[in-house]
């Protein structure tokens, strides 16, 4: 389909750099002033020599602000970062708790309205409009992906089906009955949906699906292409986190060349995860975000632990907001296998590029004596017969060698029948690490 590059908020999406920065500075002052009213930030800002917004004169002053971590959010639970009276708060959401106790975020009425605007803008940038039928195949409840996308979809004027995640048979039924044209799901669930479609004999012609928003967990470019080819749809990368409201932080436009971070709502920095100094443009580092569009709960220089880089070249779509490279994982996802650093995404990149590989895999790390043992369990695709040992052995050996060349680790490769690994309806669990913690 030829990209139409339609804008939801034409003025904001195409602001010149100086205009965008002037807007950021105005909002940053406001956020700092709000933050200095919270129990958590007040002493920290004073310590940094910032008494209020008057001390923020340019965007360069951002560097003087303290970083905030997930630990800080947990320590100030429940209301330590709230800066408005509780009676003004109308909603709370929480993180999924992938890396520990979930953290809680609060919104007032305007916050919800602004958040919805960013999600609507993101959805619209992929070419959707009010003629679309949108099936939100993600967990509702405290997780922001449910209500966040739901409200954004309604704002665009689409017909929104709050199907929630799981139950693929029912999902197919909805798609057929209502003529769903776009879905939102995790990439791992989309792969599962495709496998189930084949298994249940659902005819592709019986559904009208054109697009999917896929996010909430890292996935490789090959995984995107695989989903696009198998389901014959366009897949757009959606990035967000509950601390920054949820979805609608950064999103791919129809050029599909990285995710526009909405810079009128967020200030993004990319820093070296240890020195916390900014990296050069284009270099990978930890994404640090300051929210500019929330009144109830400020969050300054939040260390997301997500790894990304800036693309600075202009995007053909004409939007001026910078783009982030696909997030490859979190700093704390890193595995150390016999002294070698390894990200699960490096393994995914290798195996998803092998066409005989199926739609699911699991990385298992164990201790064997004094050594770490890495096993990759991989489901094969429908074209591979498990009884035919020779081609199977050859495939196993080919994957093992490619992995070794890519990650310099000799991993054990186990090939399994399609459907044998556990499927998650939300974020997939890709790593089972049974090594004792203190090692
Ligand atoms: P939790 O931190 O408990 O998983 P959230 O539900 O708020 O809580 O999830 C946000 C996190 O999910 C992000 O910080 C990031 O690690 C991951 N994430 C979200 N979208 C993407 C994406 N498109 N690509 C990679 N990772 C993503
Ligand atoms: Zn673009």
C-alpha cells in the first residue's frame, strides 16, 4: 500500500526543531515546578541547586536534574511522587512487573486526555482511520496496553473490539464476524495466532486483517518480516512503558524505519548505562525519558533500562520528531555465559532468520559443574518432519554453527515440534535461567 503520511496533529508533528525545543522548555519548567512539590523530588532538586522552574533556563539544564530509577518508584510507593490532591486523580495503572514488584502511575482527567491524544496520533500515523475495525488483543486491567490503545482507537474513531488477549479461537471468530482490519498484540502472540490459524484451518480470505501494532517486548526485524509475510499484513512497532503513561511514547510511521518519539510529550536522552554520560548520536545506550505531558505524577530523567539509539536523518513522512532504533532489550536482560555478555535479542536475530524455524523458542541457562550451559529450544516450522532425522540433524547443526559465529558461544540446540513450548498471552518469557543467583 502506498504510504499516505497522514498527520493526526499536523502542527505538532511537523514543528521545527527550535519550535519543538521551545515547547519542551516550557513544559520542562512546568514539570520541575510540579516535581518540587513532591515528597520524593523536593529534597533531590534542592540538592541539585534547583529551587523551582526559574532555575531551568534552557534545555541544557536538564543535565542538572537527578535521574529517577524503578527502585525510586518502588521506594516512594504508593503516593510519594504524586503532586496533586488525591481527589483530582481519576485513574491508576501499573507496570507488568517483568523485573520485580510492579510500579504504579497516576493520572488526572487532563493526563488521560493527553495520553489518549498521543496514542491516537500513533495509530493514525500507520494509516488507520475511522473506517478501521480494531481488535485489541492485549491484556486489559492494570496493564496500560489495554485501556491505552482502547481509548486511542476510539479517539481515531475506529470501531474498537476490547477482545483482550488469549483464546485464539474466539479471536478468529471476532475477526470474521466483525471484519477486523487491525489488531494490537505482542509479537510473540501474533506468531502464535498465525500458527493457530494454520492448525484450525482458518482461511486467510475469511479475514480482512491489514495491519498490526506489535510491542510490549523486544523483537527483531526478521520477526517483524516473518509476521508480515505469514499473516500478509503490515506490522508497526509500538513502544511505551507504564512509567511514561503506557503506549504512545514512540511508534513507527508508514516509513517503518524506526520509532518516532513524540518529543512534545517526552524528552529523550540516550546515555551510557554505566557512566550516565550522553552517547554520540547513532550509538546504542540506555534510553532516559522525562515526561512532559502528565500533571498528576512527574517523572524526571527516568532510566528505562531499554537499549536504543537515535536515528537523526529526516524521515520521508515529514515528521520532525526524532526516531529511535528498535529496542533490543533491557540492560538487565543481559546474560553472562561463561564470561561472555549476551542479549536474548542476539539469539532471536539468528534463529528467526532461518526459514525452517517455527514461531516459538526458549533460551535455557543452567549450571553444569562450574560452567554455564546454554540450550536453545526451538520449534520447527510446518515444513519440517520430525521423523526425518537426517535433515533435522543438518538443520540443528546449521543453527548451532550460525549461533556460534554470531555469539561466540557453543550452545546446545534442541529442535521441537510446533506447539510444544509454552505460549504467553502477554509478554513472552524467553529465558529460563536456573543458575544460583550469587554466581
Ligand atoms: P514492565 O517494565 O514491568 O515490563 P511495562 O508493562 O510498563 O512494564 O512494559 C514496558 C517495557 O516493555 C519497556 O520498558 C520495554 O522494556 C518493553 N517494551 C515495550 N514496548 C517495546 C517494544 N516495542 N520493543 C521492545 N521492548 C518493548
Ligand atoms: Zn516517519
